[in-house]
C-alpha cells in the first residue's frame, strides 16, 4: 500500500510540474499519457516500448498498457512491441493544454516461418541405417496371439494362485462335504477313485516337480 501511494504521489507530481514549467516559459512541453491496446481484442499491450524518434528519451507501458512521460509538440513517438507491427504518432501543435492523452491501437504482426525439419542424426545416411535397424514393437493383434498361445496359457494356469472366489468355493465345498457325511465316518481319500484320478492328472502335468531354486 505504501508503494502504491508513493507511485500515486509521483504521478501527480509529474502532472503538476510540466504545467508550471509551461507557465514559466517552457512552451511546447506537454505531459503525454495514454494506453496501448490491441486492435483485435482491445486488450492492453503491456511493456510496449515508446521512444521519441531521433532521441534516447522514452518509456514503456506497464502491465495494464498505461504510459506517461514528458514530450514536446511535433515529436514523433515510436511504438513497438513483440508480436505487433511498429507504429508512430506525431504530437500535433494545436494542443491548448499542457496535457495530452492518446489511445494507441497496435495491429498484430503475423510472421510465417519456413518449414524446418529436425533430425536426431548428423547425416541422412545414419538416419536411414537407424531406421532400418529399428525394432518395431508388436501390434495389438500379435500380442494377443502370443498371450493366447496354448503353451503360454498352460504355464499361466499352472502358476496361477487361488483368488478370493476360488478360496471361498473350496471352503464351501469342504463345509458341504462335512454336512453330507455328518453322523458317519469320513471316507478315506486313499480309497477314493476320484482322488486318485486327480493325483494322476496332477502328476502328468508336472505339478510335483521340484523347482530349480530349491
């Protein structure tokens, strides 16, 4: 807040002193103020360079496109900003006050650049060689064929652990078996032909092989 108040005092002082100077005989000096906006949107153009032609005096607009500095009648004011065409304005000599305001409209400057092709290799021959040696990954169809191969599916099924639903089904089968044989001796799996069939099937599938890590 202190900085804003100080800037306000400085701005008011800048507006007052040029008027007093003109009354003391410095005729032609004016407080030249205004705002720079874009022609296509009327939005302010911040940080526009403003220079009095053939001099080193000037200023630049603030974030809101506003500017204010001391100039003279007949001065040619040059406006330039990135992305906009350069423009100029001549302060007229018919000003009856020591202050002059201007709304400066800047036209966008569109630049068309030539096409540039960037290669990650120093020469075209190296690019061709790298392109020929490129290992193109499999497409979705080829990956699906590999994943659905019989050997791949068999290996996945053999190493697939029981999930929650399978554990639940196994537990419910055990409970159902206990209820079925309630009040009578439990059957011995050694004499169960279905158990022997499952054992022989697992033995053929190699489920009892010892892992190489062991």
